[in-house]
C-alpha cells in the first residue's frame, strides 16, 4: 500500500532560525575572541545551519566536513557509528566546533567527538540547530543549541526523511497519521 506522508506545521521558520543563528553567532564570537575556530559540519544535514552560523560569526574560522553513518532503523540510531568521510583539515591544537542538524539519542556525536579527540584538538564543542533532549541516551552535552524540539520526526532545513525534504526553508515534521512505517 502506498504511504501517504504529509508535511506538518512549521515548527521553526526561516526568520526564527536566522534570529537564533545571529544570537549564537554573537556568543561564539565572544567565546572565541582572538582565537581561530574550525567549523566541522556533519554531512549532509547540517549544511543550511552551518551556512547561517558562518554568516553570523566574525571570528577567524575554517570549515571542513565529516560524515558519520549510524546503523539502526531509519528513524533511530544504534550507537554503532561509522565515519564515511574524514575531514582533511589539521585539528591539532585547534578549537573545533562540530555543527550538527539535530541531536537525538546523542550516540552519533558521542562517538564522533571521541574520535575527534584522538586528533589532539585544543577543544571540541557542539553547535546543534535542534536538540531532542527527551530522547537522549548518551551522556552528551550540546554547547550551543538553536532550539529544543519535542519528540517528532522533524524535516527541512537540512533534515531529511529518506533523503527528501532537506531543501525546505523551515523546520517541520512528518505527520505520521497516514504513514504505515517510517
Ligand atoms: P543520534 O545519534 O540519535 O543523536 O542521531 C543523530 C542523527 O540522526 C542526526 O544527525 C540526524 O541525521 C538523524 N535524526 C535524528 N532525529 C531526526 C529527525 O527527527 N529527523 C531527521 N533526522 C533525524
Ligand atoms: Mg545528522
């Protein structure tokens, strides 16, 4: 039977996201004054948020990307994580800010930040657009959080379901009323 997926209401509009990115950008500028940071975006979902953070910070920065795939069902991660794209940039003795779209269980970032620590950075912090605190399994603290979000399967502004919806200029959710299985 065909699945009917519907895009729900707008949870966070472009304007709200921009406003938070500006606030967080200012905070990052303050926290890293006189320093250089590496923004490490997690592919693919963090891209729109990473662009905002880069636009609204003036601190010296470089950018690179990392891809971590987490094995599990399509909607929840298992904690078994594989890094499928390794950043080339030298992180030794550098401040790294991992820029993420959403933290759910926290398993992916727990693994990823532990791997990054092996490269001897001066510090590693996390800047996530969305945080689903209620779903946290791993002991993981996000330093900069755009918005807390309830336990919905969110899409848009980089977030996908089955690689779709990443281009929506706002964050919404999949209305599951007609979805047989996610
Ligand atoms: P975690 O390891 O459970 O924290 O999962 C993190 C990753 O799962 C995120 O980087 C997303 O790629 C994906 N993810 C978790 N929740 C959602 C969601 O509601 N919508 C889309 N992707 C999600
Ligand atoms: Mg992700």
